C-alpha cells in the first residue's frame, strides 16, 4: 500500500470495497433465503421483521465485541466491514420495511401497519441494545473483567 493509499479514507480503498461487496452478496442471499422460509401470516411481513430484528441484535453484539477488543484496525476492521457493513448491511433491509408498511396501509390495514412499524422501530432499538449487552457480557466472560 502506498503512502497515498494509506491516507485515503476507508471507503476509497478498493480492497475494503471488495470486502464489503463480498459480505453484501452473502447477506443478501441469507435475507432472500430466510424470506422464503419464514411464513408471512395473512400477508403480514413477519419475514422482514424477523430478519431486521435479528440483524440489529447481531450488529449490536458484533460492534460492541469488536470495540472492546481494540481500535478499528487490521482484522477488526476487516471483520467490521465484511460482517457489519457488508453482510448485515445487505441482510437487513429498510427499503423492504418501508414497502411492507405502505402495502399494509394501502390494503386498509392501518392498525397492522402501525403495529409492524412500532415492532420494527422499537424492536430494532431493543434488539441492538440487547446485542450490545450480549457483546459486553461475552467480553467480560472471556476476559474475566468486570468493565
């Protein structure tokens, strides 16, 4: 890596872009596969909800775990970009959440749409918080530290 490349922001390094893209391919495939397997009862968008909540949980745990292990360099950066930005960025989907809510509203199911949006937003924040807690707990358990 040249000095110029080392001074460029992460998003301008072709190697990091490739890492994010590769993670994204697998994240999108995982989302698609789970979307086929998880039932959508009465056309209610349960697959998207489950995918987004699980992604928020894992992302919280991943980022907390990586941050507790040290600065965002080397393998930690590669893991963050591949799994966090790439895989989980493609696995979770805000656009499908918005489209599902619009479909529920236009189908005359405003209460179901409101429940779906509340479950997605409040549940996402709760899942991310739980993931952060799990990441911190795992770090304490693995290192024997209380902090």
